[in-house]
């Protein structure tokens, strides 16, 4: 039997190679769309380290939109990188201790681009990303 484990060096190497959405790089009104293995989250940057979150678990619990903080990202354990909102390969941890499945994709939409953004719910995000194919699979 071969034991598999991750060293701190391997974790730091991965953190350096993923392009994280850093808290300090985001401004009020920016959106971060996070696609995990199981969900899609739309995160609007507010003031004072708070975020308006829609989608995923919050939609399933009928809590969207919710204003919360973001603790940071983890590799699934207790080590947390608290200076980032999201990065591929990591798990997003919200201020209520909710931990997402592994992040697959991160998209940052800047408020200053002036595209007139509106909040989307997870069904609409999934349909936009994956088309009708997702709807027929999820109904099964």
C-alpha cells in the first residue's frame, strides 16, 4: 500500500500556480463567479470585508442573497489562506464556516467595466455555462 499525503511545500507550490482572486485586488461592486464541483456562486464585493452571495448552498437553503464574510480558501483541511476569495483547486470557506466543494473555475467581473450587471441565481448560471444539457441531466 502506498500512502499519499501532501507536504506543506506542495501546498504552497499549488497556491503559487493557481491564479487566486485576492481580497485586496477586488473593489466594491466587483463580482466573483465561482464554479465548484457541485455549485455556482455569484459573489458581489460590498464594503467592510463583506460580500453578497447567491447560488449554491445558499440557494438550496432559500437564503439567497445573503451578506456574509469570506474566511478564505483551504485545501480541505485546517490550513486556510485568508487573503483570497477564491482559487482553482481550493475550497472556499464563508464566514458562517460553510466549506464548498473544490473550486473548478473563478471569473472576476470588474464593476468599473460598466456592463450593468445583475445578480444571477444558480440555475441561470448553470444554463448559461452548460446549456440545456445541464437541465436535462439535473432533472434525471
